[in-house]
C-alpha cells in the first residue's frame, strides 16, 4: 500500500472518529454542572470539608441513621411505595406512552426484594443501572443522577434498607411494547447518557454551594423532573431546570429566570416551598412535587435546604415561553365577575365543589394551603396541574396544618373537569386555558397507578 493511500485512509479514519465524537457530544449534551465552568477537583482533594454524606448534626449518628437521612434525601420512598402498599415494597405503576413500568421491591426480602444484594450489587444498581442478575434498569430509576452519589452514601442507604422488615411482594410485570421491552438495549443508552462518575466538588464555589449541588444533583435528582428531555429521553442539560411534563404533571421552571423561574422568588419563599410545600404568593406543592416535599425535602435540615437554594440560584436563567404567565392579582369577590368561559359547567362545578375552600377571590379563608392567588398552577395556560389536582387531589401529609384537597376524578366527567380547569385559570390566572375532554382523558392515562 502506497504512502499516499495510507495517508488518505488515516485522514478518513480521523474524520470518522471526529464526526462520531461530535455526534455523541451533540446527542449526549453537557454534564449537569457544566454551566459553572469552574474548577472541579477530586473529592479527596477538596479542602473546604466534605459536601457529601449527612449534615454535621448527624455526623456521629449510626450507619443506619445516616442511611435513613440519605434515603429520604434521595426520595426513594416516593417511587418504591405503591398507593396503600408497604413502605419500599414497590409496585407503583408509572405509565408511559409505550406501556407501564412498575417499581421494584427494595426491602430486604430475599425472594422478591434485594435481600441477596451484596454491596457491589447494590452499587451497580444505584450508580450504573444494572440489576444483580445483570439486566439493565430503565431510567425511571434515576441512576443517571444517582451515579454521582458516593459509594459510602449509597452503602449507607443499603444499610438502612436492610434494617427494615422484609416484605414479600413481587412487583407486577411491566407492560412495555416492543422494542421498549428489550432491556439489553438499555446498555447502549447507558453508554451514551450515564456518566458513571462520582461527584466532584468545584473548588471555585463555596462549601454551601457544593453541598447544595450534591443534594440537588446526586440525591434529590431535581433534573429528572424539571429538565426537559431529548428525543432519546435523556436529560437535555442545555435547558437545565427549564421545566417539563413528567408523569402527567407539570414540573415548573426552577432556573434563575425572573419571570418563569425562581429568579423572582425570595430565598425564604423557596425555603418555605421546599420545607412545607407552600410559599406565599406562589402556591402549594401537589402531585409528585408534593410527595417530594412530604417524603424528602421536609426531612432535610434547614442548613441543607438553604444549600439547595444556594445551588438553584446559580443555575442560568432559561425562559419558558409557554408557562407560567405572570401571576394575576386576586379575583373580584363577586362570583358574577371574572372567569367568564363559554362553558357554564366550569362555574357550576366550582360553585358546587370548590368555592367553600378556595373562595371567589382565590384567597382561602380556610387555609393558606388552599389559596389560589399567585399559584403557578392557575397561571399556567396549559392548566395541566389544575386538571390533575381535580382528578387526583393533593394527597399532602405534612405539615400538620396542611389540608389535602380530595380527588374528584370519579365524581366528574372529563368534560366537566376540563370546564372547571378552564374556569379556574380564567378567573384566577393571567390567561385562561382551553382544555378539552380529550386532554383530560390523556392526563388521566399519564398518572401513576
């Protein structure tokens, strides 16, 4: 082979490699914390304290106690506990466009749970998405985020789970259609979209920021709901925390954008929302976020909640063009004013089932948790969460003075729920929605079982 031909082949090979690398970079996108452009260092080389693990107040607690705190920070219970089921026994159904996935039993039962998992088995499952039998997990298990969790923290969670009573409950079989039922294909997905690397603090940022980054990215996995996904269903960190629809609920923009994100919130507003699920003038958490508050954020120490806020403040502003509209002022006190919609059923349903708690102005006299004024949900022209709250209720458990809205999904038809959602957004929001009965039917299909 002549030298010129070798040169041509070498150039062609280099070109192919460069094109493939560029293609992978475009498809894969940036890392979750790439927006900082700072100075990441190995955890052992970070001199300002360890941002991983538990807060200082629990540093001398037992391994199981530390694991409990970390399991709550990672919100394990929300997905691994079904409605009315035993804690961590799995069986929660997650409906997808191509079928349903059911969460697994993670109690220490040896037949239906993880009782036979070694430390290495557990680390592979949590950080890499590989089960004990070698099968690949679907990213409904947020291992692309948990991959940043340290081995010590993951094993502390294992110690806590293994301290629980074993529950013998087998998860229902998944109902995914072909080709999504082929677990082996997840190996290719994981190569592209799972970093398989532990958290590295940024030496250019404060200890509080690094603690918040670890909590938000490695444990609480905020991006799994609040970051839009690409066509490959991987997180698109070019639009980090810009909001997305997850499990049929709108996870709102939590970037630092001042109009559609958290940029217009005070620190104490965000702290309150994370701690109790409500902030004056911004609304009440419900759906998956309500569960995250009840089972996870409300269990964190005040210092850790403030650290998460410090991290969220640094996320670049990304505007959401479609939601929510700037919050509207309180509605008129008279039921004859405001909220005019073509379908009279909306007002009829609101008057019959809603006004006693929410009031005609949207400012509840029963509980601040029922106040609608300023809430993102009623100012979202899509009315996704308004409809879901009517269908499923709020199911809040904390704090003690919180009230839960009952579910009306069985009491009203899809057309009636669409009508009342349109009435609520028109009366209490900046821009009324135009939901149809078909839209509500689709929302019903997307909620977890």
